[in-house]
C-alpha cells in the first residue's frame, strides 16, 4: 500500500510544500530526505 505525504521543507530560507508518494512502512527520516531532494532538484538553479 502506498500513501501520499505532504511535507514542508525549508530551502534557502524559504518554506516549500511538496508531496511524497511512498510505501506506508517507510520511515519518517527517509520521507523527509526524499522531500528535501525533490525541492532541491526543483529550486536549485
């Protein structure tokens, strides 16, 4: 089973909200890391 988790990430002194779709049993730290990587890919120009 997969779930969608909304995470707020602080990147370059700004807050960004992103969603992460993961398996239900994934640990919170892993979800947070995935969210941070997504935001960095999108906003690190």
